[in-house]
């Protein structure tokens, strides 16, 4: 018998097509009357449409959400939501906007309603990552979970296929890491496996047929599951590597996950054979094993496979290796500086992963 502890979800999820139209009703059910709509500058127009839909319940917009959730942006946002006497926030967008919503919740206690437009999955985790002084730190705070998440497949139809590909691999990384996470349990394993299946089957179709609602629905479904299971089992070395690279070199979040994932799976393969076997059910191994097959899959989606292509300097490898082993995350295989440096070197050059 395997003993385990399962953390159940506390967030209401509304999933389907045209579900964005339910936002006003969900705000009422949350007991809110004064909402601030959050977004990045690039999604300000989409956020404005949601604000118009809410009508008088919208008391303001904050459109400066930024990748890696810089503390200085959060401080500015908190000042704004307090100035308009908001009693809730609506986050419209991907991980950057949802991260800002979580950071505001951690400081103010305001409830959140999330409307994800990418496959980031952050909306389903109690993990808050913030950047200050060139360092990204993470905390697990159940109170930052959105009260309600509305998944509207139609809102993802305009997500460019290149962005969808890397965002989807980001979600896939959540699912793969959940398969060997420290606190993984039978329910989390089922969700993670289902997420792997949905994402690997849907993402190539999204890239080939960006306007296919069934493919988009499959990817969004997989992203929801991936975020949910990661939120229940915690993070390991894959996320530690990505947090170091993002916070230190300001590398793009989803693209970094896409590059790093095959190398971490290769590194953990011997210590997490059940996780590798579960991925291999949907993605049969090529020469070099399942990690190499995953590397090929990422390339077939058109996603980047080298950190140098994301702007990381080669001279930064040693610095990153040092930071990865500081305050290390739990991992099924211990990580020392030498192994971290070897992993980073291959990922920087875009080489095939080494088991």
C-alpha cells in the first residue's frame, strides 16, 4: 500500500466555448462590485473588452503586468487597486498577468477571477514567483489561488501558433514534473498523465490548424490539468532551473521551459523511470530515449531548443549553475554544481539531451 496526502483543488473552474460571457455572473457570485482588470500592455484591448462586459462593476484597468512579476510593478499595481477601492481583480492573459494577480492577492487579500488566454497553468497553482534585484524567488501561498477560473476556448483561437507551441510545452513541463514530484499521489499522477496525453496530441494540431477549436480545446484542457496537478505536488529541479534563468537573465518564461524540459527529463530518467514510462506511452522514444523524443517533439512544434537563441550569454552558465544548487528544490536525483553545469551547457548549445 502506498501512503499519500492529496491536496484537493479549491478553485471553481468554468470550461468551454464562449464562457467569457459568464464573467459578470461569476463576479456577482464572488460578491464583488468593484473590479480592476489586469493585463499586459499587449493584451490591453482584450482586457478592455472584458471591462466593458462588466460595465459598472469595472472601476479601473492596470495594463502593466510584466514577465517574472517584478516587485516594483506589483507595488505600483497595489497602490492603484487601493486608490480605486477595488474589492476584486480580474486577470486577463497568461502567466505574467496571473502572476501579478497573485502578488496583489498576497498583499491585499483581494479575491481574483482569472481568464487565462494561454496555456501557462499558473492560475491553478498556489505558487507565487517574484523577481527583485535580478533574483526570482517562489513561495507557496494557498491564499493566492484565484477564487474562480474561466477557461474560454474561443479566446485562445487568436493566440499565434508560435506562442501557443511554447506555452503548451510550458504546460507539458508542469505535467512531467508532477509525475515525479515529491508529493505526487495517485490522483495527481492520473491528472498529469492525462495532461501529457492531451498536450502531446493537441499541440501539433494547434500549430498546423490554429483555428481548429477542437485542437485548442484539447490544449487548454491539458494546460488546466497540468497546472492543477503541479499545484498539488510541488516543483522540482526543472522549475528551479527555469526560475534561475528567468530571474537572472530575464529570459522569456515559456521558451525557457521548452528548451530546458528535455534535458531535465534526461537528467532524472534513471531516478524517475515511472514518469519516463508514462511520457513514453504517448511519445515513444526515438534513438536516445524518451528525452530525445521530447527534444524532437519540441523542435517539430517550431519551439526554440537552445538557451543561446533566447539571449542567454555563454558566460552566464557558471553563474546559473551556482544559483541552481543554492536553496535547491527537492528532486528525485540530487543535483550538484557539476551536473547542473553540464545540463546548462547542453541546453545553451541546443544539443540533444544526454541521459
